[in-house]
C-alpha cells in the first residue's frame, strides 16, 4: 500500500520504538542527584521485615526523588547484602535515618511541617485517587508485611490512605504499594 513490505514496517517499528541504552537515559550522576532539590516526601517504614522490600524502597525513593527514608523498629539498615541486592546502589543516593520506633519518626516528620499519612486499610480512609498532596510536604507510613501499620502509629497520623483493590486478595506487597503511592504523590507534585 505504501511501498513498505512487512519486514520494512517491522524494521521501522524497531527503530521508532527501540529500548534506550543506559547512557541515553540522561540520569544524574550520584553527586548531582545528591545535590538537587528533592520532592517534599518522607517515606517511613514501620517494622518492615524483608530486606528485599527495604532495598526496593531505597530504589523507589531514588526513582521518585524522595527527600528522606526513615527506617523504624526492626527495619534493617544498610549496609546489608540483601538490601544492596534490590537497592542497586540507591543506599548511596537516598538520605535515610533509623528510628527506634515509628511514632518517633512520625513526630519528627511533623516537626518538619509534613502532614503524615499511614497507607493502610482502615476506617475513614482516603482513596489514593482522591488524595490531595499537602503543599507543605507529605510523610507516608508503610507497614509490616504481616501486621501492616501499627494501630498506635495510625493514631498519630493525620490520615490514612488506601489503594482501592478489585481482586480477591486483601493486600499488595508493601514495596509494590510504595511504588503505586509514590507515583501518585509525585505525579501531583510535578504537575
């Protein structure tokens, strides 16, 4: 029809839709990333037991340019090979701090002017798609893989966010949940 054969169209499609090489992504160097302004987001991990989930949060916080990651309670801290395995170097680019308990981390975030929200299934939640990110910044608490966010922590938060789910399971993996929530929050901040 246009003088292209199947092979020509296929080759054209490959050229137009090819995957970028790493050097074409134009990512910041580690030093440039550390120096640049961060999005006003603090991620708080409430007793996360899986080192792979912790590493995934480091990587996700790097991807969404999060200001700080707070590791609380039993949540492991770098350096650890299992964190490093999923973080892929993000333990070097993401600012983090450990708190003995999550309530201390929430209190710290509030002293910095952040509104803090637990991400959980609870009464009176705000559906993620209805959440308006506070301009002062937001703290997001993600809970333990089995128990979720502790009730006492939910009690000191400014609200509770929930990701609507439509399947038969009752929850998402915590690091998957983190990616979904951080994208929604970041999307509002960059618009």
